């Protein structure tokens, strides 16, 4: 077993190591530290995605709606003793429909992570940029050493970037652990995602994509895929090639 295989397998399943992998990790203090950091990051992702749905949510919403409806009906009956069955049925059915719609909305939110799998890689990348749009407003420079400290957890090292780095962090890209960074260029801030290619999540969709504001290009690699997103009209292909060419894998 070599270092690259150890790092790739550890990143993929840090909490499910076989005997061979565990013994290889125990033979080196650096490998043990890498294993501990991978476990800590894996737990951080799990905690972020662990959203508990209250028990009997749908029943509680419908019950609460019914109680409020009954209270309103009692108030109306004090003013008017005649309430038609037809009007009551129509009114009650409307509120139950609203409650059901709310349940559907909550369910859609709770399972949005699962549904994102059906997006193309470009759609997901654009959504990720908009979700963390604040990252494009950062101006304080981040050292290449800091970038490489995070990239090392994926088994990589980058020699240089075509601009000042202003943001770098881990991210969850369609369930895969990756790096999200932003650097300044002559065409404004550019976003880069670096994601291990083990699960081939970039296989869905075209290499080139865009919306009304941004354009992007995916560069598929053997160890990892990179996607670069910048303002429309920017030479994203050229910048992506420079970044992909600067990355070295252990």
C-alpha cells in the first residue's frame, strides 16, 4: 500500500478502516494525524447534515389547523347561528390543503440534499456559488500554505494560483468532500471547486455551463475534478487549465 491509496481510502471512509489500512496508519504519526483529521471532518459534515424532523409533524400541523378552525367557527356561530354544511366543508378542506402543502414544503427542504443528486454538476456548482455568495466579497489574502494544508487532506498539493486567494474552505459537493476556494483575477473573483473523482459526480451534464450571470467549465482528472466559475465573458477554460496543471497529487 502506498501513501496515495492510504489517503484516498481514508478520505472516502475514515470510520470504516480495514485491518490493513489501520495497521498502515498506526505505523506513522503523520498518517495517524491524517486519519484523525479525516474523522473529525467527516463528523463535522455529518453534524451539519443531521437535521431532525419532529415526530408526527404532519399530524401536529393538521391538528393545530383544526383547533384554530374550530375556535374561529365557535366565534362565527356566536354572531350567526346558521352555518351551512357546504360552507364548513369548503372552508375546512381549504385549510387542510394548506397544511398538506406546508408538510410537502418541509419535506422538500429536509430532502433537498438527496434531490440535488439529480442536478447536473454545473447546476449544482452554480447553486453552490449562490448559496455561499458572500465568499466572493472576501478581500483578505490567504496564503498558499493554508490552501495546501486543506488540499493535503485530499492528497494534493498546488504550486501556485493565478491570483490572490481570498477564500478557502472544505465543502460538501453532492455528498463528496471537496475544496471551495476563491481567487482574484483580471476578470473579477473566480470560484474553484476541487473534488475527488472517485464517485464520478461530474459525469452528469456538460463540461461547459452557464446562467445569466456566470459561466463555468469542468476539467475532469484522474485523481480529482476541478470546476471553475466566473463572470460571463471570462476565459474560464484557460484559467481552469492553469489551475489543474498546477495541482500535484501524492
